[in-house]
């Protein structure tokens, strides 16, 4: 989950690397550091906490040099500290690392210290230094070190006395090479390198790269020199700015009407769903959806759509459990993997487990050059643009939109949706961006409610049908950014245990649009109110008219066809969490202990 940068440039590297790391800080913000080579001498600076602390250090203790590597850390092995911060160094070599070295204990016994850190990464530089002491050249020493590593990693080496050399490698973690004019760059993703170059080469699994200002030589996992395609990329720099908003998350919530419109325009032609790549859902017996976190919640909503609209049996798995339970994957099973970054380690591992077993591997991703995208048979992009806030908002909504389009397409192919019904559903989809804009008008009310919610130690979310996974999304968002304990339950399960938690101190958020399950949800809500639970009812005008008596508060959403309600009701889940976190004063965009892209298992 860490972010790494490497530069062989024509200008001082330190300020350029700091700016690049700012764009990577969403990957981790426990510590940061850089190393450079100046007049052949390797040196480094490191600081605990967010990148601003490193930037402040470099003002008082500058680090010159035209070649360098940098890192922003999400801690795995070892607590956040200067000693555990990257780059790690052993005499003539420094390295930055994203991933986990699984055999580091074994390697530590071989490459004995003195060790200054608790990290798994430090063993890399200690081992590399041993090879240098044996007389190996830097490239050979780095390659020999990489040969000994087990686990997941993206690496970039920098050597004393080598101002025109970076060695990069990847297994399991993403890494890209950027091409400039007599300059070269290494970075975790396009966001970091976008301002520096628009020409990128993505390393494939097992690749190693020898980078100089003249270019790059790439070797595959078998040691053969190979060519990888250079691609032109475009990263909209304006999307990396807050555009007048206090937080990236706030900006990204408000972008949703537009990003939703953008993605729907790619999947709709006239009154039909037209997939960017055809897939025959009529030839599959079931669909198996696998994801982590918010993306898994999107899959849980989609299960209702695939089964109701297409009559296609659907299963949802948490990626971190999927391959370990060794569940059967039949030849008639379509495996679908959902990930914003396309680099989520557990989801990628689950995909590789299913490969060769499933009928086809489909993926719903935001980053079309990601590892998951490249390992899939078919990709369905969500076109959400760059999402910086760690808590997913616009990516989640666009995931839902794409999954709904897939479910409708499946229904058409399987004969469950006729042309008239497809046209009705498409018309409903076209209304969604406008309804999302209307839905944003609840923000002021959410802000007012935040003062009460921020005082709670526990909050319960309830919903039925597709609103049940949306209750999970509300609870997850609140936990992620406000640090308030929250749980979600299917409303009908309330009396099977969770009702024991209900008292006058417990806020209970109930998602209840006017749908076929409305009356049952309200009945469950009454059980809460009978025990003095403080109900926040999220519904539409008709629902408020029928069920608002006696509740603590009501949030009124626009009326919407129940099929599309989960997409619209993402807004109250997001806004309640956002304003509660703001009221508490937590770090909304970079909540503690989290990172945007989870590239370690």
C-alpha cells in the first residue's frame, strides 16, 4: 500500500519527489523519506507522520542530487518511526519497497545486521550489500537479491556512486516506468508520474528493469530481456485538486452526478444497454462476484439485481477468504472481480485462483491498466476518474452503475427483460444523475445531524433487500472516517440478537425507500422505537408521510424506482459519515490506519 517514486532527472530531485509523493500519499501516510545521489554520494532524509513533516525537514536540511528514490509508508512490519521509514540503507545501497517480504526472517539470519529497523524491507538492502561486498556490480547485486525474495513487492534500488542508475522490480505490487527527454522515472502509478511524463511502461509480473537516463532495459521473470508496450496516459491534474472543497472526499461526493453521467454514457445507446465488450450471460449458470471492502458491498447489491432482473444465480465472496476456502469454480461459472484500483492484492490473488477454472474472468475496475484489468478476459471500466479520498464514494456509485448495466444486459440476453422493459430501465438510469444532484440537497441537514451522531459511541444501520448492503456501506463509511463503532443488520434480523443493544443512547439509521419491503422495514423500525432507540429514518416523501411519527429525525430523499434506489441512497451513507467525521475533527481524506490501495495481503 506504500507509494514509491524514482527519478533520474535534469533538475534537483528532492522537490520533484516530494510533489510526486503528495500524489501518492493516499497509499500510506505513516512516514515518508527520500534518498539521493549527489557527486556520487548516497544520502537520505526521513520523517514520521505525513509528508508535510518530510517537506519541513528538507527546508532545514536539504538533500541535493539529480537522482533519487522516495517513499510514503503504510506500516506493516514495525510501527511508524524514523528507523522504520523508507528508504532503507546499508552502506552503498538504498531501497524503497511496497509489499511484504514473507521470508525476511530467514534472510535476516543469512544477512546479519546490524539492523536498525523492525521492517521486513531492511533485509533487502543488507542482502544486496553482501553481494556488493562479494564484488558484484550493482545490477547483478540487485538481481541476485531479488532472486532470494519471496512475497509481494515493488522495489526501486539506488546506489552510492551511481547517479545514472535505478533498478526496479515487481511481483504482486504495481510499478510503472516513465519516459522523459533524457530523464526517466519510476512510480507506483500514473497519478504520481502524470505531471512528469505522459509516456508509461507498466512492468508485468516478475519483471525487472534497469533504468538509466538513456532508457530502460526490462527482463522478464525468466531473465530474458523483453519489450513492454509504452502507453500514452492522461491524468487530469484538476482531479487531483480539491477545487474549493475542504476535503477530497467532499469534492468527490459532489462530483458523483457528473461521474455517474460519464459512465452511463459509455454503457447506454438510445434506449438500450450496450456493453463496451460483449459477453454472453445466457451461456453461464451462475455469476460469482469477488471483491474487498466497499467494492464487496457493491457486489452484494448487484446480487439482488442479477437474480431479480436476469434470474441468474449470484454469489458474493470476500476476496481474502475466497481462495482459502477452496470453493468449487465450475466451467459454467462466470467470475467477476471488482476493484477501484485494480491492484487490491486479495482480489488479484482470488482472480488468479479462478483463472483456468471459470468460464470467463470479468473485472469491473477504475484503472484500466491495472494488474486485475490485465489479468482479466474482459474489463468493464467504471470511468470514475481519479479518486483521492481513502473512503470510496464516486467509485462505489460508478461500480453500482456498471454492475446494474451488466445485470440488465444479462436479463436481456437470458430472455427475462423484453425491449419495453429494457427501455424503461434505461430511462430510469438516465434520470439518475439528475436525482443524484437533487439528493445532494440533504447535505445541510446531514451537517446538522452530525453533532448528535458524533457524540455516539455506537450506531446501528438497518435495511432490507438491496438496502441491507447499503446499511453495510453506511456503517463502513462511518467507521472508516469518524472512528465510531457502527454495525449493519438486515432489519428482519433485528429481533435475533441486535435488538439487545437498543436503548435511548443508540442512534439507529434506517434506510427505507418506498419499495415492496417498506412496510416490513417500518415494522422493524417500530421495534426499535418501542425500546427508546433514536431512529434516523432515511426515506422519500411518501415514506416520511407514512412513517415519520415518533422518529428522532427524517432525511427525505427524492422519489425513485426501487431498482435504482441503492445508487441514490449511497448519498446519505456518504454525507452522514462525512459530516460526522468533520464535526469530530478526524482526518477525513487520510483516516488513521487506512490506505487507498491495499496491495498487501
